[in-house]
C-alpha cells in the first residue's frame, strides 16, 4: 500500500462520514438505534475509528492537516450525536405529552401493610394512657399457682368468691396450678419482686370456663396497681376518670358502686356513660332505645378498689404504711365497645376481612 | 335473690318509691339488676259474688254461673269443678280483660248461653300455682264485689332482682336488706323482736340431740311443734312466696321458707315421729356411706361430709338437703324444727362434691348468723303453730358448743378519711354503724371501738368499716384527684417493650395479626406433628380445648383453612403467643413465639401472582428480623429439622439464625408445610409456615446493641454484571459469596438479578446473573481497577464452579 493510497482513502473516508452521519442520526427513531448509528461511526469498529487508525500510514507532511480535519469531523459527529439525543428526548417527551390518557381506573399498586389484632390495638392504647400517668408495664405467666391466683389475693379457702371465676385447672402432681383467671396474679408477683412505690399495668390473656356470645373461655385483661404512701380512693376515681375520658372522649362520665372482690376493700364496680347512645348529647329517646346499655345510659366496664391489707400482708408490705389501689378491666370488652363488635367470638376467628375493618 | 318492696317497707317504714329504694340498694353495693311490678294490668279483674250455679244440660263439665260483679249480674260458663255455692266470692275477669298470658276475654256462646267473662284460677292470673280449679276467695278477705283483685288480695308489689356478692349473706334475707334500706333513708330499724310463742305447751323435745362434730356444727338448735294439721297457707303468704320464686307446698314447709326469706337463715322441719330411736346425731359420714336425698337420688358420702342422723342412720346432708325418709307428710302431727349454724367451708365442700346447690347451701356456705339461731328457731316454731295449729313445746334445745363472738374493731376516722379521700363527721360514722346494728363505743375524739354482730361476717377489720362508710355516704361524694405517681426504680422491662415492637413490625411487614386460643386438642397437635402436649387441663370445657398448645401451627392453620373455605383469597396471618411445656418445677415453661402462615396467591398488580412459596416466607422474615434485630437473618439447610420441625417439607425448609460478632443465635425455622401435614390440617393448598422464638429475637437485638453510624459514601459506585451457567447444586448464596471473595475489598454488594432454568440451558444446569456493585470509599474508581476485580470474579467462577461465564 502506498502513501498516496492512504491519502486517497483517508480523504474518501472523511467525505463518506461527513456525508453519512447527518442522515444516519436523523433517521434514528429511538435512543437505541441512535446509539447503534453512533457506534458504527465512533465505536471500536466504527468507520471514524478505523480512519483514525489509517493516520499512521498518511505521509508525515500531510498528517497534521489530516489529523485536524479528522478531529474536527469527530467533534462534529459528537455534537450531532448529542444534538440528536436531545432531539429524540424532546420528541419522546412531546409524544408522551400528546399520547392518550392513561387508564386511571386500573387498580393502584399498593404496598400492603398488615394489621394488628384489635386486642393488641386496644392494649397499646390502654397501656399508653397509663404509662403517660407514670405506670410501668409488667407481664406474668398465663399458668400460675392457685396460691397466686386466689390465696395470696385474699380469697378465703372454699369460699363462693371463687365461683365468680370458674377456673381451668392443670393436671399436676405438684403444687395446684391453673390457667390464671385474672391478671391480678401479676400484682402479687410484682409486689413480691419490688418494693413500693410501685405503679404497674399488666395486660395479658386470662381464662374462665364460660363460652357464649359475650364470654370467651380465653380473653384479655389489663390490671392496674398503684402502691405508695397516702394513695386514696379519690386517686383511684381520678385515674379511672382520666382513663375513661382519654379512651372514649372528654364527655364520658364515670360512676361507681361498691362491690366485692376479695383482694380489695373497699371494692367498686365502675360504669362509664354509654358510648353508643351518648347520653351527654341529651337525646333521651336514643338512650331509651339503646340496646347496648339497655336504656340505662351506663356501661359497666371494670372492677377496682383499694388494695386489701390482707394482700399487703401476703407479700410483706406494711399495710399501716402503704395504701394502694388496683383495677382490672376486660380488653375484649373495651374492644367490643370501641369497635361495635357484637359477638366476642369474632375476635378469635381471625378473619382477614374482620381484621381489615378494625386493625 | 328476689326481694319484695312491700316487705321491705313493712319492715322499715320507708316511704320512698321502689325506684328510689332500688337505686339506694345498688348505690350501696346490693345491686338491683332488674325489677318487676306485680299486680299491674289486672284492673278489670274483680271480686264477684256467685248468685247461682246450674249444670249446663248435656255438658256435665260446664256450669252456668251467674255472678254479681258489683255492677250487675253476669252470665258466665265455667268449666271448673269447684264452682262454690251462691254467696261465695270468686275472681272474675270482665269482658275486655287481658290475662297475663296475653289472652283477651271476649263474649262467647257456650251451651246455648252467652258467656260474658271468665272466672279465673291462680295460674291464669299468675298469682300462684294452684291449678286444681278456680280461686275461691277465703272468708277472711274482706272485699265487696267489684273490688279490683289487686286491691282485694294485696297483689301490688315490686320485686327486686338482686345480684348479691358472695360476701353479703345478710342480704339473702329481708331483715338484712331492710337494715341497709333503713340506713339509706335515715330510718331507725328495729328488727322484729324474738317472739314469745303464744301457745307454748309443756314438755320436752322427746328426742335427744348430740353434736359429735362441733367444728363443723358450732351451734345446733331444735324445737318441737306438736299437733299440727297440714294444709294450705293463707293466700298472702303463698302469694309472697310465689312472687319471690318459691312454690307454696303446705303450711309447715311454707313457714320454714318464709323464715328463710325473712331472716336468710335456713331451717329444716322433720316429722318427729319418723326420728328413729328418738335421737338426733350430728356427725361426719363414713367413706362410702349412702343416703337418699329429697330429690330421690342416692348419694355416696365421704368422711368430709357432715350428716344429720337419727338413731339408725342419715336423715339429712347437713346444710344441703334433707333425706326422703324424714319428710313431712300428710300423716305428720309433730314437727321437729332444726335451726343450726354449720361451718361454711364444710357445707361448700359437700355441696360441690355432690353437685348440689340449694337455697340452704347457698346461705350456709356464705355464712348465716350463728347467734341468730335462737331467734330464728323461735320465729319458725311460732309461725308453724300460727299457720298449722298445734303448740310449741318447751324452750327447745340450743347446743352452742363453740360460741362465735362478734368481732371488736378499733376504728380511726382519720384513717378512713385518708383512704377514701373525703371527710366524714364522727356523728355520721356513728349513725351508719349504729343504724346497721353495730354497737359503737367512743375511744377518742375521732376513734371508736365497734362491735360488729355476727350477721355481718364480711366485716372483720378496720378497712371493712371504712367500706361501710363509703357504701352509705356514696360513691358520688368521692372527689377525683390525679395521684403523683412516683417512678419506680425498675421501670418497664425491655422484653415487655420488645413484645409490642415485634407485633408492630410484623404488621408493617404485611402480616395480619391473629389471636388464637392457647388450648387445643391432642389430634390437632398430632396433625401438625407438633410435640405432644405435656400441660393437660383437669377440667376442660371440651376435648377440643383440653391441652395447652406446644405449637402455634394448629391455631394458625385452622384460621387459614377457615379463611380459605370462606373464600378469603390470601392468608398472611401471624401470631405472637406462648407454647407450654411441663417442667420438673411447679409451673410449666411458657415460650413466646412469633409464627406466621402464608397461603394463596401472592399480591400482584393486576390479577393474582403465583402461589406463595418458601421465598415469600424468607422475605417476610427478612422484613421482620432486619428492623427488629438490626441484623440480617441467615438461612441454612439443617438436617436436624427432620427431628425438630417435622411439619416442614423436607426439601423446602431452612433454619433461621443471625450471626452477631461471630455469635450464632438460632431464631427458629421456616419452610413449606409438609404436604401430609397440610392435608392433615385440612389445608387443600400449599402453605408456608415459620416459627421464631421471641426471646431469641430479643437476645439478638440485645447482642447488636446500639448500631454505630458510619459516614455515607462520597464517591460513586460502579455496577458490573456477571452472568453464568452452572450446575444446579451450587446455591446462589455460595456463588455470591465466592464473587465477593474473589473480587475483593472493592465489592460493596452482590445481588442476584436473574435466575433461569429451562430450554436455553442444559438439563441439570441453571443460569445465574449477578449485579456486582463496586465502590472505593476513598477515591473515584477507575475502569481499570473494576475490570481487574471483575475479571478475578469471572475466573473464580470458572475455577470453583466450572461455570460458563457469558
Ligand atoms: Zn346506650
């Protein structure tokens, strides 16, 4: 191959490229074909790249001249490529802006979060109300000694008071044990573990031998206990009023009447204003027709009282120095009231459609 | 307990309305759950006098009666056999009356006569249980024809239904209730004085009394009424018993029942002539001893049961039920009345053992008044004599072997005020105590010594008296204060807070929370191939719920199966709950687990995705463990799972753990359910299940401690892909690790982005493609450096896995 050949071929090559690139880029309909056209020119095997390799064969005196020409062309091609890219993007955007509308009726793509069970949801709400007042949270075993469930709470042996809590017993050769019938067992355990002052709430599953539309053999309770010097019944009423209003709204009233639980004295049952017929709104006819409160305007929600000195004695606290209050309420009952659940068994069927309504 | 408003009014002289009395009782802790008015709606049922009666021809069961109803003479056809002679009075429902059962009285043509009304029986009017015929008004009831029967017979009353707590046996009699009512309304209550029997005869009981077990029978009284005639009780008494839920039998039994409702103290009447060998012995049964109780059931007794026996054998189970052999009958002439105080625990144990709960045992097990025995005995014998004739003989017997003294309690009003949070004046406290029949001795300006009679066994300590103050001053008086809660040193344990976090993160990850019963059946556990139950219930409600669960799988599988059968498309349920294992100690071990089950098609944008598989489960675990423990879970094939978790598909399962600073913490396992297990659990689809230990998750989180922040990268990363074909046996994780190792420190991440099996690759082979992210934390990477690292990776693939890199 002669030098003259090289010059000729080089010149011809430059001319070809110069002629071709404009239309090659112009014809590219999308980015991919544009890039392909560009690769034909400037890629490793591209015409322009090959031309540059031909430079070595061009005679020395012409090399500078040709080098400049080739580089100028290369820049021209690069600029044209960039320009074509921009034009394509622009055209694509214009096309998209002018395209038919998307079908907005197609379903949305959802991140699918799960659900907490209503029991958990209510437990969290209750626990938060009491922790904000300074209570700690405690847990305890679901199967406990008869002693902790009854004796240490002041239930007299062979007393009909235990009939109020029909129990499941566990077969055992050792100490008599049972499924706890109330979370009050945790009171006992915490008091044995800690010294006053002491403020705890303790949620958990409890078990009683009942099974109907309003009773489940397993259900959930939350226990509250405050022990300190000079705790009074007025404090109990205050805390429960605060609790009821936080949970159901500021208009909810609280009333109570004496009742009997062996581990408190005085003991009381607490009602709150019916949250369905809302008697505070003054619609007496609505209350009269209310099936939830049976027309009374009140709902019984919890039992409570001042810790019985006998309980303090059983855990080694001085009942002359310390007083305290305890309360226990059914979480299921609160969930049913809050979410309008009429059959407690719905809570334990775990139907996703139900959980979606409430969780 | 049912209580009569009229009776309470008779006892106290209170004039308040039934509603006011009910509210006060409830406010004082004797809850009136419901009340019902009696004698209402009978205004057009009146007293009428029979003027004539003739048989209806050809209908010998029907009489044509002419009655005078105060307004005029009316023709009535009556089917009763006991239509009285002219001059006697009957209860007559005029046309238009509506009887309690809803029947409306109209005119009817019967036997050729237009019958305009109806002559009624007790049952038709729901004023008693006498159904043998129409009610003939006794001569001693003064009422002119035309008087509404509600007035003539004194039918108007309000019956309270009380929900009494078991600490208040005094509320099981009207006298006890009356005490509370009187104090509520500021009335002075004087209980009826112990009666002096009017017709006291001379002589002895004629029967010897021996109490062989004074611990169980601290006090035993007996009296004799001689020469009674059995017959019906007067209407007022029958009506009162009827309203209070007891059936009138005959005057002797009615008398004991009446006293039961009056004093709340059961008594028992024996036919004195049937007491063999003229002896009564109160003793324990011997094991296996038998007797037949009034309900005609033969009972087998134990040495823990107290009996009343005569000279030959048992005649009653003490405090629970009498025997068939000593029952009062038509031939009875002399009645032996027993009034005793039995130890409450003893009665309760026997009642429970025999499955017998009677009006008597209900009261004895709560505690009747031991010192009320003489009064109640005197009242009963006198009432029997009044109703059934005969004479009360002698003073009776009162064996008081173990006198029970009323407790004496020191009461400090300051302490009472501090506990209740409001002040009570000394005079008010004294009024309440004395009104309740306690005796009060002043020991200081604001201190008292209070003697509490034994009819209130619920009061034994100072705080019990404080409760009495609250009961009568009322809950509304209690102010509301918010205590300043002093923080305790211990605070809420981290484990407790972790519980909430666990549930929250599982829900955020996309799972729905389930709560299942902790008791299951053995077959369910067996179907799930779960460990055999070791915590067994002694008294389950049913076999279905007779053992404590050892796995959360049966509950979740049942919920999943139920959902699928109800055409819920997709199940993604989780549960945080305990499993139970017996131990050598007193209590079983409770292990808290987080378990989940997946079944159905996974979510797709449109239509359904493919069925959930192992990797969905893995994804959920990664989504939970990552944020919960701040470390990535590791999944490994573990042959021990065949033993430890036989519920999984043997080829589609993994052990789950985390590695933290070289420490291996096992969390649990994950896998597809074994097809046989899925079948046994009634799931007709594949399901993915995982069970992780919550304490292990907690330990992992604790081991991580506070995560330490490091600077975010300042230099750009470079991505390079590597694709290869290789034998199936090499797991993607191992290949990724080899890439990371071979390519060296510049590797930031190796991510599988394509997996292919099929026509394009040879059988037994698969194609994997990874994206490798390279980054130099200290400089911008050059292509050269990346090329070299990436080439090392490609070489390693060929060398280690005989892979064809493309
Ligand atoms: Zn209501």
